[in-house]
């Protein structure tokens, strides 16, 4: 029977075989465990050994995915809603751009929600948000989960798509789900607790089913991720993740131009068209990718030095192999996500 994984807790996989059906607690066949591909929330699976009384089954097969994200680890999503809070925690544009770029990297459509609108009396922030993100083609909504404002707009952008919520801890992802489906009573941070970094209320990704008319919509609530980095791409791949930079890059003199201080750079020539905070985020991500590239290079040279110093031929042989493996790691890191998507 074909079902979908709603959540994963240690060795148990919770599967539904139909909307609004009961949840089955499943184990997974040992052979599947040994495969490199990780099983994700959102994966469609084929189950056998179904026990209708105990509500248990065994996962035999994972169907191929239409797409997936790695942080949060979820598969088969149709859109991402990136949730930020205007205050508490303060709006973090770089983090927002990070989520946008990650969605772009995974080729998943992103929409933007700015929550805790009740805490801000400053309209200039709203203007700033529209000024930057509307020209880039994003759908934008402002909400207050607390005062139930903008919830209709929010429901509208959700549509009936399988949506994953992304955003830092404490921005109100779970609260927003509660505001559209109060009967679910999803755990959110106590109001008295101060939102501080590193404390997550939601600890696992989970698909939540919400009844809308006769239909069910699916949302994946996720924990916030604050340590996302572009440490899996090469510096000259970052511009692909910024539409407004990518647009100008074909006019650059050098093919591998990083648009920082290169000669005859068409992006720099058009910098006045690009929002400065977006460009700064671009520079930060390029820096992260550079550090990653350096690390990989160092792994290579370290082996090279030991190869030079060591007279023992066998040591040299091992080093060469390791160097190759460092290169392979780089290549794998870059392509592994693309490969799995295909
Ligand atoms: N003032 C105000 N507070 C809100 C709003 N939405 C959520 N909160 C509060 O913000 C805190 C964090 O909300 P959560 O829904 O737990 O945040 P989360 O994004 O799910 O956080 P994690 O699960 O840790 O990733 C709670 O104390 C909420 O009551 C809002 O619109 N306005
Ligand atoms: Mg939460
Ligand atoms: Zn350039």
C-alpha cells in the first residue's frame, strides 16, 4: 500500500495511507536502511506487513522524489513559505536571503510571510520589505498570529499546495499553524519565555493536515535553523541564486567573475539597480563558499606536503588517494543534491 511519511522519530516512521486516515507506526526494511539515501518526511513509500489492529507496517520501498530540501530535511514539497518576524527576534535580512537562496537552489517556489506585525509601529520597515522583494516577484504577506491579522491573506498564499514553513526559531511558524487551525493546538513557545537563540520549541519536521472545506491541505512545520551556510557550493555558483545579479552576469568580461572588484564587471556596473542588503548577503555567501573551497584545497595540499616529506612510497600513494578523495568530496558535495533531484 502506498503512503506518505508524516514524521520520523528515531527508528519509527509515521505513515498515512490516505488523507484524514489513521497514522501507522512503521519500521523500515534493513536493506533500505543500508542505502545511502536518507528517508525523509514527505517521502512516498510502499508498505507491506500491514497490521490493521496494531496500526503498524513495514516500509519496503521509497518512491522517487519530485524534489527535496536538506535543511529542513523534507521531500516532495510544492512551495516554501519563508517566515520572518518583524520584531522579537528582529528581522534578519541576511537570514531571509539565505532561505530565499536555498529555496532557489532546490528549485522550489518561495513566498514570504512577515509575522508579529502587531509589535511594529514603524511602517518604514514594511515599505523597505516591499521595496526589496516585490520587484523580485515574491508574494508577500504580513501577519500577526497573536492578533489574528492577515490570516486570510496567509491562507490564500498557502493555497492547497504541500507547503514547508522555513524560518528562524521563535518567528511564529507553529503559532501561524495554530491561527489557521486552532483545534490542532501545536506546541508553541510560552509567551512568558523570552525568544532566545538556540532554543527550539518545534524539534522535528512534521506534516500537518488541515481540513479546508472538503479538502485537506498539508503543511510541514519545522524547527528553526540558525546555522545554515553556503559551505557546499563554489564561489562562482552563488550568483545563480540571486536573480537580480544573474541577470547582469552575462555581460561580465570574465566567465568566472565573482562581481566583487573584477575588471569590466557588468554586475558592478549595474549595482545601483541592486538592493544593497541583497548584494551584501551575496558577498557573505560568496565568502562562505570561498572558505569551503579553501578548506577543500587545504585538505589537498596537506596531503601533498606529507607526500613530499615522506620517502616511503606507500605514504605517497595513500596521500594521492586521499587527495583524490578530498576532490571527490568537493564534487560530491556540489552535485549530490542535484543528482538526487534528478
Ligand atoms: N506578538 C506576537 N507574538 C507572536 C506572534 N506569533 C507568535 N508569537 C509568539 O512568539 C513565540 C514563538 O512562537 P512559535 O510559534 O513557537 O515560533 P516557531 O517559529 O514555531 O519557533 P520554533 O518552533 O522554535 O522554530 C511564542 O511566544 C508566540 O506566542 C505574533 O504574531 N505576535
Ligand atoms: Mg515551532
Ligand atoms: Zn561580474
